């Protein structure tokens, strides 16, 4: 890990800095924390550098984890964005956020978002969108001898060079870009390497963004989706804009869990469809949310989503539970408490985290897609299946249960959070939230066993 001291008290910086342990060094990484004085708490917080050297994000972001990326249709779930896109015009110098061995990876040809652009990975970070769509034009000194590995290190870090035919330890010069040297592997064998100074640029962005992947496991290969973390939790980041939800829809799935998701209701239409009690196993609440608007240059994306349901009481109805005020001063009672359904602390892995994957491909509304994506710099909205994010029927709104959800008006609250301020590695970020409510009126057509639904603003 790199060092970026911003503490006002130098002694405190030195006290908080950690040495790289030998196990990490044997795996090819020399790790030190970035140290930043937390003035309010009197301690230190650890951050990684921005790859475009904008620690207080004046340039902003275009994207983060979970943004929907298919331009048409709702696309396969793996098209959801798995990285942070930093605003980086063409020719913007790029620096490595971390230390470690430089590795190039072949790209999965089935990934349309990365086709033809080989990624570069150093430590816990991989970067794409350098000059040229078919190869990375990094600094020639970084590549070194094709038969030797290159390691990025901080100035002042210990390195090994050959003196009189023997390896000797030195410190990486602060003003020298590359030092030819040697390194001992886990078997005790010395091999030729190049030590590269992290203070020097590794290349230039192709523009308009720099696609950067952060891995919670530094040993993870480029394509291990389940190891991708939310980079905004480990870099110094602030965002004053809360998220915004703009659309609300209801879909119903067949009991078999098949591919067909029947559109039922949309909050911008009048009378809508119905849920067939015998066929459907409840409904999914799908909310289209964003903090990717063009007017917001610090576009953090959605970090966490929750939903809850209240039933509005009839004027003369006496309720057994706690009565709370609802829209228009009407009384209501809680049916389903507001519950966090998932969060983008890391990128979902479809094999192990099906309940975290947003916007399944089968959800398509009449007259348009549930998500909006045109390009990386424009306004973008992503539809999230808030109530049933991956086939767990217990999470659906179980409207096939007429006893629990009798005919009435219900207030559905979707709450979205994004990252307002990062607090360093290993510390939860500060979040900003906003609530989005719709009233759903339900009426049962008993002879046809259909529940009719209407949606309106509170």
C-alpha cells in the first residue's frame, strides 16, 4: 500500500505508518498505509491515492459499482458496472494507487465493456482506458525487460540492487523513475526485476474516464468479480448530493421462478394490470434510482437500498399495532418494517451472491426499459429490484397472501443511500439517504382471482 501523509503533525504520521510484513513482501507486494490525520477524532485514517492524483475529487466521478450498462434492453446482470470511473480527459497522467507487481491480463472476449482493452493490475487496483484501444501505452520504463517483472514501490521503500555481484538493500530514490535490481522469491532464488517509483506516471488516460477496479483481495485475478470492492470506501472522497429515485414499478414472477416477469403497475400510468393469485408468487418492487445525473459530478452511485410497507387505515378502523401518521395526515400501521435488502460494499458475484444482483434482464416495462444508459458521461438511471434481488421469494411483496395484505391502500417506502464521505480503509463511510414513497391501492377480483393494483404519488 502506498503512503500519502497529509497529517498536520509529522510525528503522528510516523506513528501511524506500518511496515510491510514479510508475508506480503513474499507475495510480491510491499504495503504501507496512506496516513491522514482525522482532526475531529485525533487519530489517523488510511486512504489510497486517486489514480488521477485528485485526492479531494475536484474532477469528480462518472460512475461507480452497480450502474446499469446495457444501452438497450435490460441486459444480462453481469453488465452492471464493476468499477469506479474517474473523470479523466485524454492525456491525463495516471498514477498507481498501490504498490506491487505489474501484471497485464487478457480480457474476456465476451465482455463488451472491456473488449480489446487489456487491463493493467498493480496491487489491489486494475486500470483500463489508457491510450489506444488494443494495447496499453504505459511509460516504456515501466515495462522494463520483458523477461523481468516490474514492481511499483514508494520512494524511500527498501529495494535490492546488485553491488559487486551481490544483492544489497537500498532505498528507492525519490527522484529516479526506474532502478534495475533483483528480488528474492519464496524459494530463496534471486531474479532480475525493475523497481518503479510510484511518484511517476504509469501512462495517460484515453478519456473521457479512467476505469479503475479495486480488489478487497490483492491476490485476486482481474476477473474475480466477488473480490471487487467499492473503491469509494478506501479513497478520500466527499459527495454532498443524496441519491434520487424517480420511478416505481411492480412486477410479478411465476411460481416456478421462470424467466417471465409480468409487468403489473407503473407510477406514471393510470389503471394498470393485475397479479394472478394462482400463478404469481407475490410481486417485486423495482425502483429506478440514480446519483449518476450529469449535474452531479461526484456520482457515487447507489450504496444501499431498503424498503418497507405500511397499510393506511380506514377512517373508522381500530388498529392493534402502533398507529403512525401517513400521507395527508391519514393514519397507518406498519406491515413490513423498513429493511435493508442489499448494499454495494463490494461487487456481487452471481454464483455466491444472487440476492445482491440488481436489475435482472427479464424486467422490461411496456414502452421502455426500466434502466437508462446512453454513455458514461450522460444522465443514467439504474433499476434495482428492491424487494427480491435474486430469487428469494421470501423477500417479495407477498400479495398472494390475502390475510396479511387485505384490500387497502399501502404506502411503500424505498430508501436509497449513497456515500457522502469516506472514512478510510476498514471504517464504514458516512452515508446520505433519501426516501421515495408511492401509494399502492389493491382491489381483489375474487371470481377471476386477480389482484388489481394502482400506483399514485402520496
